[in-house]
């Protein structure tokens, strides 16, 4: 059935090309690069002025009204999502609504209504990402399940960035070390924190 599929929407063009379409149940893998445009909202401009926020633009329209979750994951930058309607009216934005530095917007989308989505990198970040749209509410996690996911995500971030010395790797090692330290796993945390230094 195509009831939950997303339809191609002519929201305009970016740089002479049609905007890519985010469809329900499919993931888009992309990369934020220096060539991507800046994204502005009152929140971004007020709270993240340390470096330009840049992003990639996508279009979407649902064929069935209901609750949807949009997730932006990257192990290379702090993810940020901006959802607007076709007229540029801001509907929602999110920084760390998923796990770690990943972003998620959950909300009602209307069938036939056009939407514009900005997948952004904060703090001058660049790199690969994954963008996913799913129908239905976010799963409810127990504190123990959330803690396990946070730890696994921090470990995956270090593995993804591993390979040479970099500020991004140091920050990832520090994040993992602090997470372990906060759980009382001092011996496990120490090598990560020392390497980060």
C-alpha cells in the first residue's frame, strides 16, 4: 500500500535543481559541506551564532494525515532540524531531541500539505548524515534503555570518527568518558578522558 508514502512536491528549486524528497520509511544519506547554504531561524540566530549553521533542504508531503517522526543522525556534527510549510512559516525545530547530538521532530503532518525540511549542522560542523521519516509516535524508553542507547551511541561516535587525531575525535572521546564517569565506571572512563586530553 502506498497510503503512507510521501509524494513528490514542487516546492521550488535550490541552485537550479529540484529539492530531494524525503519519503516515509526510507532513509536519505547525505553530507553537509562548505557549499551548502546557511539556515536561519530566530532560535538559530540567537543561540548558535558561534559559527554559521548550514544545511541541506528536502521536500515532503504526506499522503495520509497523522503523527510522524523525522530523525537526523550524524556522528560528525551536532544535528539540527528545521521544519517549515511551503510558505516558509516555521512549524518546528529541534537540536538534541533524539539520542546524543542527534535531532528529532515529532508532530502531526497533514495530507496534501507541502513541507520544507532543513537538515543542519551546528557549530561549523561538516560531514555525513542520515535522515529518516517514520509514521507514528516516538518510542517510549525506560531510563535503563535510554542509558544503554546513549552509551552505545557514544561508542559508535568514537568509532565513526576514529583514524588520526582531531578535535572531533577528542570531543567524542571526552563525551564517552564523561558518560562512563557519570555512571561510576571510572576505570573504563579514564583511558578515553586521557586520550581526549
